[in-house]
C-alpha cells in the first residue's frame, strides 16, 4: 500500500520568495522517497498556478508532484487596506474549509507551514507536522492546543522558537534549521573576488541594511572586486543601480542559476536588521546555500546568526557600523575558502530524512 503525504499550506505558487522555494524543495525531495506527495495551496492571485509544467519550469525540477490549487474567494490580496487583518481572516477561513475537504484519514501524513491548518488537522487526530518559522502569543496558544493530540508534532527553526512554545513534551518539538537544496548548490575550487548578496532587501517593510555595502566600499583596496546582488525586489533595487563600483544585479534567476553564481564567488553577505524576528527566529536559507557553495560569510552580529550551524567560521560585524563591516569584509576576502563534509548534514536530503523520522 502506497503511503501518502499531503502538504497543505497557505502560500501561493509560483513565487520567488525564500519560503516558496523551501516548500517546493521540501516536497520535491519528499517525492523521491516511497511517499505519494500532494501539495495543496490557494490560487491567491492572477499568477498563481497548479499546472505542474509551470511549477517545474519556475523552480527548475522534473519530479512529479500532485498539485491541487484551490479557489480563493477571500479578501486577502483583493482589498488594499488593512491587508494584515484580511490575511488573518482569509488564512483562518481557507484553512478550515481546506482541511474539511482534503483530510482523508488518520493514517495519512500531513505537513504544513500554517498554524491554522495544524490546529484543524490536530482536531481530527491527524498525523501532522507543523514547521514553525516565527512565533507570537496567539500562535503559541494554537500550537500548544494542537500538541495535546498524540500525533501532532512541531519543527521549530531555532532554539528560541522552541523555548517560546515551551512544550509539555520536549520530544514533540524538534529543532531543524533550514537546509540547502543539494540539486543546485555546490563548490568550485576556483574562486573569484565576487561578493554576493542573495535575497530580499526588505523584511516586513523594513530595510535589512544592505545600504552599508555601498558606504565607502569603493575605497577598499581589493583587486578585481565585484558586487553581485540577486533579488526579485524590482523597485527597491533601483537605488543601487548607479553605484560607482563594479556591480551586477540579477532579478529573476532560478535556483540552478543562483547556484552557478555562488559556486565561483568568494564571500556571501548575510545582512539583516535587528528586529525581533531577525534577532531570535531567523535561520536564513541563503546562509546554507552560501556555505554549501564554499563561500566565506559576512553576517550582522545577531543572536540568531551566532547560533547558526558552523557559525564559528562567520565574520561578524556590528549592525550599521561601516568600519566594523569593512573589517569583516576584508577578513572574509583574504581568508581561504574551505568547505567541510559537515555541510551535508544541512542539505534538503538530510532534512527530509529527519522529517520522515519525526513522523514515526
């Protein structure tokens, strides 16, 4: 009898966000096990699609995954004002009706990034895992109510998220950091003096702080220095286009193209602001992609960054301090690039094996 897993999530696809990339990477690798996998999500906007060819092309894979895109007659993304509140209402309603329709059996496996999907599946005694990327007081209430059910479990991205949840049974909440997709990220022995920033420029409407990269950078005495920015933030990135340094900007790349650029680069930038989410709950996907490609990493000095795996190799700098940033950058450029066999523990293949073990 074929085992089945349904990944139900209030995300939409295709998209170029880190969370959508991670979801597709997760279910792609799950599909390579003995499981029959299905991804269920709302068609929230005009570009949303549940055509497998569209999704395969966008995310650059050939695996066969069952896709179910549901209708979304809800206010989120349709009403411009009070978007946060429409999101909360739409998320709740979509989760309730979707679970009612697609819950099949207590014997099937379910995976989600939605706290509401987790809650409603738990009420049905489903065998369900919720991957928690950030926490709030309300989420904590929903999670702990759900964890009272025998088959409900949680993956926390960081120690701080698990501590916030404070589960009665420690074994029901496991800490798994993010993981790189081993289909796309690898190291080349020959490195160039390329410094790469990959990802969004803003988080929750606040700049991550990439501006520090361009302050006095032209004065650094580094031969053949080139800055590469990979971001889908169309408007925000325009302010950097006329900088007087050797700069390349890429807006729409798939993971294979990103992997190729990283493989020959020297340094990866992990820049963030000191918001509560960044300080405590962040386990950035791009960090794992950087180290898989053998890059030296320059990172904002945050608690979450200090607790990343293999963080002893990171060159940290004080947020907003140009001199501190320059010192960290020069040290990273001058330092030999070295990879480690330990990085395999943070691949998506390894992560999926941990997920499957948690279901048992």
